[in-house]
C-alpha cells in the first residue's frame, strides 16, 4: 500500500500510459471523512471472497475484466464499465483477466 | 439526460469502444441515498462555472483533458487521472480538449 494519500485537490494517475493492468500496485488513493478510494491490482485468478460493507460502493473496471458476484448472481465487468451497489449487499470478485479496478466506498453512515 | 438510472448491481459502460470523447451524452448514471454519479460530455471550451457542493467528490477524466479550478489554482486533469475534493470547496472546470468526465458526489451529510 502506498504511504502517500491524496490531499483534497490533488491528482492521482489511475493507470500508466501504455502500461498493462499489473503495472501499478494496489494503492489506497485516499480515505477521507466520507469516501475511501482504492485502486486494486488483480492478476488473473485473484479473488476477493464474499464480504460486505455498510456504505454504498461503485466498482469500476479500469483494465482487464472481473466477475463480480452478489447473491443475485455473477456479472462480468469489462474495462470501462462501472457497477453500483447498495450498502450491506454481500459481494465478491474474481479476475478473469489481469485486471485493475477502482473501488469507491462511502464511509458516511 | 438519460431516463434510466442504474439499479444496485447493474452495470454501465462509461465510454464507447473506439468512440471519441463526445460519442456519449451527459448522463446521470444513478442517484441513490449516499451517492450521485454523473458522466459529463464536455466539448472543447465547455465550462462549468465555479460552484460548490456540500459533500466530498471525485472527478475522473475518462477522455480528453480538463482544467479544474479551485481557490488554490488550476490543475490539468488528463484522461486516466482522478482528483479528490473535500465538501464545500468551490470549483469549476473547462474542457481544454473534447473530454468526458466521471463525477462522483457524496450526498450523505
């Protein structure tokens, strides 16, 4: 995890130009009062088991592809696609290609 | 603006494959209890004057480039870059190329 967190007004680069999905490490871009934003590096086959968080989230596939699982089933998220999930909904994911994913999590109750 | 809003668990495509920055219209992807996510279409020269919102926001440049202004100055946001801003900070933007931008706004107090 990176040591530096974004300050308000600061810019982060989400993917290296011409890089591949694994060219950047998993990094917590920032965690503020209301929001936490994390960039996940997910090599092919890497999985996050089912879990849940209280707040609403968005999951954006930046590179590659992942299968995103909820109790309603599995949906494939490709690069350039975004998914919204209400708080408290169990979810897990698995990289079906080398992938990078941007997670945005609402921390406010 | 689109008539359809994302349901929890539903997927949105943020950019057309092989499209340009102007190939998709501005669309409110969803507005839920805690989050509002909007995809903005910003032709070269299009500006949003200084304004502020109570909640924290992230601004992600999907395509093209914008100049993002706060009282601290102007920062250029290129495709693939993301900026975080605390709630209540005045901000405005101007497209310096044909651009598309993903705005994520926390609605919770």
